[in-house]
């Protein structure tokens, strides 16, 4: 199994979100989590990424615990793409996309080709690479966030509110892009989404129930 | 693996919790400010890594350009007006020749020691301090710090450290612009009333009056003032939490505190250095 989650517990003062949550996912799987308002999916994704101190239990990706990872190790193993924001306003789109690699001195010779390939995969106009985040609409920002998460070729990619603001055709296109990406990279992808149609397309789907993840089928 | 801490129920003691709460409430902003400063200082160790230093250089240059270089026009306008006003007022009290003789010491006393640092600082607060508070507040509101952390990128290094280092450097550059422009406009005013006034003569008169103490105190004012303005801007930007209204509150509080502390710092340093 690529992702192993055991006894995951997350409680904020006066608000128990998850308790004794367990999950096991193999490589190259796209897993959906049904998102609902204030349901705790964003906290779950952050917790799995090891970004929340309050989490207890065990989360490992390819045998590496996500808790207490160094910045460099985190950038190699995990990528998280949030619902909104996340781009630095004074960097152009291209600079924003390569930032995690540039920061960790992991830029390859073929970085430009990699960026262009991902843009093509997610139908992002490459003319936008020289634009700035304030030139983009919400959907384009979301796609750029996604490309920035995937450019590091992470073992685990967590995507929050994948579909927000996107029309059906775009959702389908982006999802196909993710599948295409998975053909060549052994990435385990977890997507939080409220779209039933999209959940039905995934390799497995879970919903949050009684502080745990419960698998369900369409 | 992380273990959950066991919870022990304790009965609160009202008096102790009230006093404790008041103390925490009083010191909390100070602790938060110190914590912010510490996180930024800690992120500076990443400068030892050459790749990160290269990235930092880009961000620093961008910040320096926005804060120091682009402030040139407003410094020129304010400096020119102050030079004109200062000389026209001084002519009311000193006859032309006496003013030219005293110009060097008056210029150092009024402009280099006091007005230069003070007005440059006010411009930095109004122009860049507010912009940084807004920018950091907006990033905080958008959750961009969390996104960067999620990508294994230290947000303090990328977004905060360049501000903290660029602000003192910018302030020092602004002192220089300001002093030069005030000198040029002063010379222009003197030349209008006395065309025989020599530019080199007046320049030398000023340069002869500048001592190491003036340079040292101005550098201190730039470093301490710039650091304070940068840190306070960031501190209040980071306190933005829920909505756009909290950004305007953050800017308002930040500017008030920056003005009070910067003026106090200038008065204190001038008093300690120049009073006899």
C-alpha cells in the first residue's frame, strides 16, 4: 500500500473531527472524498499532509511518515492544491508553477517542457504562463495550483474542492488530465469534491461519517 | 507516530484565571510580535543555501524596487518643496550672506539630522508599510501561507524576510534621495536671490559639517526604523483573519503604531546623540 493511515485523530478545542480513522490506498489510485460544508475535508487533507499539529496517529506514504517531514522531503513526497489562492502575486504563472522546484534547487533542464506538457494536459493556454495571478479567473487559478502541485511529481497529491467554479466539461477535462498524469507517475491522488458524477468516476470514494471515512459506491 | 495527550480536568480558580487572563491579554500582542520576528529571523538561516539565496535575491530586488526605488518621485516632490520652504523661511530671519555662511551647519542640523530621517520614514510608512500590511493580510486571507507550507516552501523566507531586509535598505536610500533633493532645491532658491552663490562652495560647506556621528545615527535610524516598520506591517498583516474589513482595521492599527514608534525612535536617538 502506498498510503497508510492508522488511528488518525484530529480534535480542535471543543470540536472532534476525526477519531480512529483508518485508510489504505495503493499507488496510482484516485480516491474521492465527498466534501460537504464544514465537513472537515480541508482539515483532513491538511492533517494527512502533516500540516496540523493537533493530529495524532500514523500517516505514511511509501513507508515515510508525513509527520515532521523536512521542507525538502515534504516537497518530494506530498503536494497539496487548495480551493483558492495559493499563488504569489508578484510572480508570473510560470514562476509560480516552478517555485517548489526552484526553492529546493530541483529544476531540471527540461522544466519548461514539463510545465508545457502539464498545461497541455489540463488545457491551460500556455500564453498565460507569462501572465500574473491577478490576470487569471478562478478556474485558471485552480488549474495553475493543480499544475504546481503536480510539477513536483509527488507520491501523494491532495486536492481540495477540485471542481469549484468549473463547468462540467472543464471538470471532465481536468479529471482526464489527472488520469493521464497517473499513467506515467506513481502518484496516489485524493480529491475532495462535492460532485457525485466525479466521485463515480474515481477508483474509490469515501464519505465522512461519525468521524471516520466510510467507503461507498455509486 | 503522534500520541494524543491525556486530558486532565482541572477546576479553574476564578481570581487566578482572571489575573492570568489579563496578563496574557496584555502581553499577547507583544508575544505574537516577538514570535513573528523570531520566525523571520529563523528563516534567514536558509540564506546559507545558494539556491535559496538566488531565489531570495529575486524577491529582495523586487521588494527593494517597490519600496526604495519607486519612492524616488515622492521623495523628490516632498524634498523639493521642503528645500524651497526652508530657504524662503530662513531668508526671513537671516540676511542673504549670513544664510550662505551658515548654510552648511543649518542644512546638517535641520535636514540631515532631523527632517531627512523623519520625512523619509513617514513616506515609507504611508507608501510601503500600508501596502505590505494589505499584501500580507490578503495572502493570509487567501490561505497562501498554508499553501506554501503544503508545498514544502517556507512562507516566512519567501514572503516576509525580503520585506524585513528591504525596508531598512530602502529607508537608507530614501534618506539619501531626500537630502540630495533638499540640497538641490535649497541651492536653487539661494541662487535665485544671489546668482553668484557657488554650487561647489555650498556643497563643501555641507560636507564639512557632516561628522561620523551624523552618519552613524542616520544609519541607526534607517536600520531600526526600517526594521520596525517592516515587522509591524507584517505583524498586523498576519493578524488578518476573517474578512476584508479586518484588512482595513489591520492597516489602520499598523499605521498608528508605526507613526508613534517611529517618531519616538527618532526623537530618542536624536536626543541621545545630539543633546549636550
